[in-house]
C-alpha cells in the first residue's frame, strides 16, 4: 500500500499545482491557467464510471491479473503515457496538446483511485484497514513531495541555474515523473489479487443500474430525509477557500519572483510536513472534542490563513515570510482535512461505503473546482491581495453550514 499510495499521489500535482507553475513560467496568462484547472474536475466525476471499474472485466488483462489489478495496471500505464505526452508538448507552441495530455493523466489517475480503493478494502479485514490506510497516505504524501518539490528541483538542475522557462528542463523532469510510475506498475505485478467479491448477476440493464447507482444514493436520502440537502451543501463548499485559492498559488509565487528551488524547499517540503502535522493534530483533537467542533475549527482556520497570502502579496519577496505563511496554511489544511474525512466517513452506510464515499469525495471538489476556473480573471481584475481576501470570505457560508449541521442529529450508518 505504501508503493501504491505513491503511485496514486504522483499525478495530482503534475496536472494541477506544478503544471500551473510551469505554465506561468512559460508566459501563459493567468486567466488561461485558471480555466485549465478544470482538468481537475475529472476527479470530481469519477463516481460516474466507478461502477464500470467495479464490475466490467478488461479483455486479456483481467484473466491474467484479476479484476482489481487489471484496472490498476491499465490506469497506471495511462498515467505514464499521459505524463510522457506532457513532457514532449511545449505549452508555448501547442497548449492544446498539453491540455489533452493533462486530461488523459487526470482521467487515468481518477480511475486508479477507484480501483485502488476497492483493492485496499478487499485485501484485508476491517481491523487491518487503518494500517493499510496509514501506509497509503504516507506513500501518497511522499509522492506529493516528489511531484512538487522533486519536479521543480529536477527542472532547476537540468536548467543549470539559468532564469526563465526552459522546455528541455521541464521535459526531462516530466519524463522522470513518468518513469516513477514504474514503482506502482511493478507493485501491481508482484502483489496478490484479493479474493474476488461475489456480485449477484443482474437480470437486465435496469437492475444493474439500480443496484450499482440508484440504491446507494437512495439509501442516503432515505436515512437523512430533508437534512440530506444541508449535509450535501456543506460537503460541496467545505473546502472552497483552499481549492479556489490553491489554483493561483503557484502563479503567485512566479510573479513574486520566487525561484524553483525556493518554491520546492518551502511550499512543498514545509507544506507537506505541516499538512501531515495538521492531520495528526486534527485527528487527535477530533477524538478529544468530537468531529463537528474540529470541522468548525478547520473551516475557520482555512479561511483565516488565506488572509496571510493577502499580507504576503503586499510584503514582497521574502523566503522567511513565505515559510511562515505556507506553514500556517498547510497546518490549517491538515486539521480541516482530518476532520472532514472523519465527517464523510460517518455519513456512509457500510453496505454502500465505496459508492457513497466516492460520491461525497467527488462532490466536495465539483463546485470549488468550477469556481476556481475563474480565479485568473479575478486576479487580473483585482490583484492578488484582493483575490486572497475574497477566498477567505468564501469561508463564511461554510461556518454557517457547519453550525447548522452541528444541530443535525445523525442517524446510524447501518
């Protein structure tokens, strides 16, 4: 799970955060970078094709590897191929090619997430799942360091210290990222296929759709009734401050004059370490004070730390200031994430846990990602300080929804 977590975490930044740094350095305008963040919506719609990954065999591969490993291998090869395409495509000459390759990576990565969740759940009994999840998260975070700090460090080394955009340097860095997917591929080939979970055969297409798609969603509304609207609204906007702000973070660093090495050292290394620390603190606090109270704390901190970026925009280029701002922001993000995962888990019915959790985790990205697409236009119109202040204000409705949700008596999850 450590190696498979690495394989799952590698593509995310390469089509979102790191890519926005590369594009801004290449001279792509902020509005275009904002719109290109919609590539990340592929992760928000993965529940649509999750039933196919769960049930449809792949010719040749499934008889050889089994249902779970065949989909994992196909998805990993798709990620690697897409990253090779992103390496060769020069955004200054053909931005369209970069976009199509990024879409391919995002789609394959989302498919890998679906197959990997199922593989993890079916590979061990319930009492061993926390250990598998911890290993997975560790591998995922290590991959984020490699795909964030690592790719910037590789590009800087290949560029030889020269300033500005160097396509050959970014090409070399992305090819190394594509080769790094070999760890996941090798792990899939050497790992055992979990015992197949029997799926009652559907007598017709209507019965298949009902059991795979309709019943998990109908169960949620049956249990929560009118309260379901409040819960879904909270899920849809809880991370909106972080997600909308995050799209313009890397262009902001470029425009503020921070080098690849500075961003690699500060935003990726410090950021990931503080996110892990925040997740630990958030989990411990949730056990002590309850999930809902820490959900409120995480929402408040996520909004407030965005104001620190507004301050940094006026402060100017300063590595110590960047360290302080990024550390505070990622600590808050870790606390919010830990509480939010606990909240989502409490909402699911164990009979439909995979599908319902996929729906919740997808829903939390769709609206924020859509709004984030316009972030470049907003920065162009009002500047970075105004943008970061506005993203903090986006957190105010979240606080209201958390307060209302705290009054909702949740029913047992079955």
